[in-house]
C-alpha cells in the first residue's frame, strides 16, 4: 500500500496552491510565532499522526506496535498513535484551518509526503527541530536525504521512510529487459504502459528520461514532457494513468510496464517473482515521507525524542522489516545482515530497501513545484491525464 497519494490539484490541491499564493502568503506564520508552550517536561505524552499500515505491529496483537512500545518503556512517554492520514490533500484540509489561524492542531508529530511538506515549510507551519537533541538523526540520516530543496539542511523535517519512483515490468511476459525510460516507448509496449496520474508523482522520472537534472528542472523541461506525453496519449501508446491501481494491472498482465513505487513492487514480487523494478540508466526520483512538528505543538521535546528513537539503527531495522520501503538509516543494513533469521537477513541485500552504490548514483530528489508554478502546471497536466 503506497503512501504516495494522488494529487487532486483541481480540488483541495488547487485550494492549497491558491492559499500559498505569490510571495509571502497571507497564511504565512513568522518564525517567532511558531512555537507554543512546551509541556513535555511535565506531561509525558505526545500525539503522533501517521498513515495506515506504516509501522510495525505485533504478530499476536495488531494493536501493539513494538517500536513505539519500546520508546514508551524507555522514556516513560505515552504515545497516542492515530492512523488518520489517508491522503495528503485531505489531511491538509483537516489541519490547515488551525494552522492558518495560529491555533493548535492537537498533533505533535505528523508524516506527510515531500511535496506537501514543501508547502508546510513555505507557509511556516512547522517548527525547526533541535538537532543537538537528536544525535541519532545527526549521525545516521542517509546523506542522500539530508538536504532536499524544500528544506535545506533538514531543519524542519526528518524522513520517516523513503522510496523510489521508477519502472516496474513483467520480464517474463515482455521477453526482454527494460533499462531506460525510453524503453517504455518501444512499439511492442503500445497500449501496455501506464503512468502515474499525480503530477508530483510522475513528472520527475519523465524528465530524467530526457536527461534533465531534476534538482534544477525548468518550466521548459516541464512543458516538453507534457507535449511528449500528450502525443503518446493520442497514439494510444499509454494505456491509462493510474493511482495505486497499477498494481492490479501489472499483476494480471493487462499492463507489461508501468511507472511504479519501489515499496509496492517488493510486495508484488512476493507473489510474482517475474515482476522486476528498475532504476533507469538516466536516473529515478528518490522521495521521502517526512516527520514534522506542527506549529504550537504542546509536546515538541517529546516529539523530537521519538524522531531520534527511530534513527537508532536497531529500531530503524525493526521498522524496515515491516514497511519494506527504502530505509533512511543505512546503518540499519548491518543490523539486519547480522540477524539469525534467514528472511530478515535477506532484507539487507534488497536494493529496494538498501540501494546499492550503483543505484544510489542514479537517484536524485526533485526540486519541488513552487506555489507560483503549481496551479498552471497542475491544470496542464490534469488536462492530459483526464482529471
């Protein structure tokens, strides 16, 4: 189950883009107005909002979460954990009224996708974390994830889990390898290819196929992929645009190759070893869903401690065995490799959890779509996709 939700830019997404506006938006919160009274010292609790199925659970009792329980036992801090984030835009709509009106959200820690995290940072809706109190984050955070364009130096965010947007395909049915994004446009794949429908999810890989450095892409780069994609829609080479339902199409064989998320493919491969995931020769997008502390959170220090807890390699390894996304703590690999359990140890060699050096060289974090660009870009992309 992917956490990369569909961007509905003509719905809540467009509203968010309008809210951000040009220059300094009306909803922008100045740095001095973001911190609230921190009750962490006297109130040993915190409220952590996350996506469904995005944390480890006990084999015998799914209501228990071993890594969270271990944190509470070690620190005495009780965690109220809610699986309330099902869509980035939906969650934005839920908490934005409080944030824009300088009110508490009732949450101390949230997990949102990087393109939405960029919006929160631009609006000044999240607080800087005190890295001096997060030694594990400072030591173990993957260098590839340390300084995204939307949050240089990772002052306001810490990756919860990461992933890759690349290409999945059925090698047995296709009868050949796919090595580059350009391979998707071969004649034998006409009508058997799907792309992701969400603008934020799809554009980077297509640009990389054109040789673009996605850390500094331009409007011209965007318009070029739109023109190319439109032609492929008209020629019926692209079967359709999808959300997570590409999983079903690939599993049934209706689609032979598609734009896909690395975490989904691990699950698909368990049922069908003929499914392969490739980081194209030109590169693929590395993304993250990040932990952030909203403005006026009442338990900021407690939240910072929980974030650092998950950057202990032992804890990160335990979480990685459950969620199967790219682990943002490379040191967790050695922990898994030393496991006496054969299946657990095998995860250390899975490049979709711990990318090898060759794969890492082809990964990049795309610069985010700015608030000034978003509405026009989303309108153009959605007209092609049919949203």
